[in-house]
C-alpha cells in the first residue's frame, strides 16, 4: 500500500459537498476515480461508481452519510461503502487523512 495525496486542502469539498478525483497510482499505475466528500466534519473517499447502474456518485445527491447515484438514486454509505438496501453489496472506501496542506489516502 502507498500513501497518495489526492487533493490540496484548498481544493477540498465543503461540508455536504463532493468532488471527483482521478489519479494514477504511483506504484501500480492503475487509474482510480474517487468521490471525496466532506460530511459531518470528516473527509471520506469512495470509488465513484454505482455498482447497480454504473453511474457516477459525485454527480448524485448527498443525504446525510448516504450518496444517491446520479442515474437511479441507489443509496451508498460513504463511510462503509455498503448499499443501503442490500448490505451484502459494497463499494471500496478509503480513510482520508489531512496533513501537510492536503488530503491523503492509503491505497
């Protein structure tokens, strides 16, 4: 695993907002697209893809700790990655740390 800087703190979303972040992993060179959210005073990151309809999550609506995908409003918990109506389905999430003026994840 590597610690990766995903955003400058100046570019981070405000409370109740999201931002799509796309980056190449520095070691594996895999391209990631994440949704970064600021909810309840915490930064959270989740893969920006609804597993049910393959829509983006960052263009959807944030409702508390759930994001509703842009196409069909499937609800995903932004901290755990669990689908609200079938907890056997999930999307990868990443813990976000704030340091040195930026947001970092272990990936």
